[in-house]
C-alpha cells in the first residue's frame, strides 16, 4: 500500500513536469495533471496540497539530484589518484549528464521558479548554493595542494559552472559534439588556458 | 516637434522598463506606464501599437547596444597592437559594463521574452547570435595568428560569454570585486588556465 502511494506521487510529479514544460506552470491545471495520470483530482490532492507544492517538489528533486551526483563524483575522483585532467573531466561529465538529462527541468527552473513563495524559493536556492560550495571546496583544495594555480575561487567556480549551465542555450543533443566531448574541451580550456605553451609549438 | 516625439517614446520605454522590472511584464498595464510618464493612454498608443511592441523595443534596444559596443571594442583592440591580455580584458570590461548597466534588462530578458511572438523573438535571438558571431570571429582570428591555441571555437566562445552572463546571478555591485577586477580575473583564467606554468614556480 505504501509502495503504491509512492508510485502515484512519482507519477504525478512526472506528469506535472511534462505538462509544465509543454504549457508553462501558469497554464497547467491540477485537473489536467490528474487526467494524465488517470486519477481523480481528489486523489491528486491526497498526495500534494496544491500545484505550488508539485512545482516545489519537482525543483527540489532535480536540485537534490545534482548535489548528490556531484558530491559522489568529487569524492570518487579525489580518492582515485588519477591525473588532474581526467578527474576534472569526469566531474564535468557528471555535471553535464545530470543537468542535461532533463532539459525539461531547466526550462521549468528558469521560467517557473518565480512562482514559488519566498520560503520555498530559498530552499531551492540553498541547494544551488550547496552545489556551488562543494565544487568550490574541491577547486580550493587543488589550489591548496599546488595542483592548480591560485586564482580567485569565486570567479573560477562561477566561470566553470556557467560554462556548463549555458549549454542549455546552445547545445544540440545529437549534434557534432557529445556531452563527453564538451566536458573534455571545457576541462582542457580551464586547465591549459589559451596561450600557447612555451616549448610546445 | 519630431524631437519631442522621440523624447516621449524614450520616456515611455524607460518607464515601461522600470515597471516591467518591478511587477513583471504580465502584471504591468499600459495605463500604469502612461500614468508614470504623465501622458494619456491615447498618447501612449500614438507611439506604440501595444504593450508587446513596448517589450520588443526594450529588448531590441538593449540587444543593439551590446552588439554595437562589442563591435567597437573588438575593432579598437585589434587595431591597438596592445598585448593580448590587455586587449581581451578591455573587451570583457566593455561586455560586462554594457551587460550589467541595466540589471533590469536582464531580468526582463530572462523572464519576459517568452511573451513576445515568434517573429519578434527571432529578431532578438538574431541579435544575440550576431553578438556571439563577432566575438567568435575575433577569437578565431587570434587562433589563426597563433596568438592563442587552437581550441574548439564554439566551446570557447560560449564558455567565455557564459562566464560573463552568469554574473547576473552572483555578482554584487559594491562588493569586494569591481567589474574591472572580474574582467581581469576572467581574462587571466582563460588565457593562462589553471595549471602552474613550468619554470614559474
């Protein structure tokens, strides 16, 4: 019984996510969400207080996934003893995969998060901050070890994250570059920079 | 007379920009815009067909400004013969100044552009593409000259632009970093990369 309940809630979130993506949060109704799941509106309200709570749970789920996947990716690379470029590439690939897995979510996050009340918005922004902080801590530890130069950690962390986020606006899945290619290019760019290396030309 | 007309149109755009920023495009009315300018609603409609046209003109103005300022910045640096780092820093500063000058506009662009009809949206996106293309052409010419390494130009251009755009989400005017500091840090990061240089430690 408990299992069923959990499944229905997940189905509701899944249907809502798709509907918000298609029509925008504002134009989507709980009636339509429940119709897609094949349950009554009353059954939907058994699981979620209102449409706003559904939006909040969708955002929370995606934000949690990013924080967790990145935490694991950083941990497994720190312990691996692999060369720095491989480590960074692996971490960036994890980020891109998680981020691009649900294009839908990005559209919802960019366009619909404003509909959340301040307290819920703060929870989601808190997760985003957590995500920034753990990447920043990893980069700072590399600086501490002398593995990378000491640069401004805020500028570095945001430049790196934004290079990843911005894919949402330009990356075409199925185009000439795979996500793995992009991660490698970005890791190479950030590690080696643009100036030709002395003695390597 | 013609001068007056132009001033009123500019005042309307200015008031609308502020109002859209405060309340969001959807919640702002042409009645409120005209009231802020101190003209009748009929007078407003003498200048603009409707609220949508006002939104379009606001977006167009800001997009044009970015394209023009960047074109000038690239041209003056290419001709200057200055060291590459100074050139790139100057171009990034111009970008950041133009982009951050009107925080309002960024909010409007991120949140309200979806309200434009497809044909008008395409015009604005065309300007954004023009902006990407001219920066990309500058970077490609540096690669052609051997002034910078040959890297994937798409990844490079978007990484650089996104490092600048993302400031909207984290940069605090009046905080410890000036826009000039940020531009210098980003130029340094992209030119030199993160790995310590041989023989410089």
